[in-house]
C-alpha cells in the first residue's frame, strides 16, 4: 500500500528535531515504523540519501542530523545541590536530557505537567497569587483549606496537540538517556492519559501498562454549572477515584535475564518472595504535614512515591531520574529507600524549595 506524502519525512524530522543531534539509520527506521507501520529499510535509506545535503546532513557512516541544526547541549553547569544520595539541577529538563550521557539512568519516576499550560509562568503567577486561571482554587470546608486543582477540561485542541508533541519529544530524549529495559513511570490524569501514553510510545518507549493509584480527589462529580437545580440528579462526569500512572520501558537488550545481568534492570522489584509488585496501589491524598514541608500544588504522598521508587529498580541498583522534580518529593522518596537519584527542575522557586524539603520529606514516617 502506498504511504501518504510525508509518511517517511515527518517521523524522521520529528525524531531529529527532538534530539537536536544525530541518530543512526536504525533509530530513524524505528521512528518511522512506530508511526506508520512497516516500511522497507530501502525506502527510508533512499529518502535520507535523496534529501542529503538539503534536509539532512550525514555526520558519519549511517548517522544523520537535520541540516543547519547545531547541538544545543549545555556548555555551563546550572546551580545544583546534593542531599544524601540525591542531586538536583536547576535546568530545563529537555536541555538537561540532551546534554546527559547515553544509557546513564536506570529508571524514571516523574509527575509531569500533564496539560503543559498549568505550569507556564503566567499560570504559576496566578496560582501563587490565589487568582486561579487554569487552576481551580476550591473553597475551604470546615476551616480546612483545600489544594488547588488544574482544570484540564479547559484545554483546547491546540493545547492537546502541543501535549502530543511535548510528550513524544520527551520520550525520544528519555529513550537515549535511559538504559535498555529501564522503567519509565509517569503520573497522568484520567482525561489526558491516552495522549501521554500514545505520544510516549511514538517517541520510542514500549507501553507496559498502567499503575492505578486508588485515591479520592475533588475532580468530577459536579452537577451542570448554572443548572444544578434543574438537573440535580446529573453529574457532568464521574467523580474521580483513581489516578493513572503510565508504565513504559526502553526496549530490552536481548532477553529479560540478559538485560538484568548487563544493565541491572528489565522488570520491577518484588515486594517479597511471595508477593510481586502490583498495578493497583491504595492511597490517600497527600497528608497536610507533608504539604507544609513541601508546599507544591502537585505534591504526591511519600508513602506512594516510596512504593513506586523501590519497585522501579528491580535489583535495587542504579539511579532514578525525575525530570520534573518540583519540590523534590521523588528524590526524598529515593533517599528514604536507599536509592541514588537525580532531579531536574526549571522553576527557581521550586528548586530552592527542594533543597529544604528533600531532607525533611525523607524523614517522614509512613505506614508500612
């Protein structure tokens, strides 16, 4: 069957644009096939040859980059600090990932900005000023202040397309930095999880399922706005009682046992000899005491993060990366379970907060 115009071109350009450096013909072939299905290697190689040196530049035998694109790797080290076995970088994670060494991280555990717009500077300023914007500031109940929630129903189709591009490029960069068989566990939202999962699969990671965090949130369950009396028996959407975490993996190097021997990963660490790690975790909203230690709007509880962090490294060896580290809660969880970790956070205020909150959160006692 004849492929549509651009079927070969677009995935190649998307892949090279995300990397901002060169890639092998094999990587480019895989990128094309992930998006359009089976395509002959000769067709892809012919396209590269015919469009070199116009669109592509041959860097070396079998390796190409976009013509006119220069490496954007960081030439200076941004401010950083170390706490226990954790190191934190104040940087844009895309720039950091482009500068990181290949096959240098064994797992990724992160809670990204699902809709992207909620962590733009404009929306963060509104949140910090208590003015809302994309963020819904719920009223207090019984004197207790409730945490703000981003309203993803406000996203436009253009916002969703930006999400697809963002998460596809994010996965492309992770696929270079994570070792073969490395787990990539990403928090999502019921309304947006399909975009995160499909885009990251297109970026070169294998979809391995979902982890369901059973938790009651304030999302959903509301009656129709301005018609709640007329339609008192109607909820616009179900009340959310779970949070999905997407589970992906960089493709294995051989069999699972081969990958475990060489790269120390390729699966999840069991809870005990007779209990495997499961894909449903009963959870509670983040305790108030933890929120006081790390006042970040997306803070996850230490009990949950420690369970996830421990499971991500099947042999208990290697490093866990959180590219959207926020107040450092994932790094605190890794310190608590004895793992090495790396965090990257672009926002200067959250970065400064993390230096204080990581040691404090790591000391929090959680139920066994």
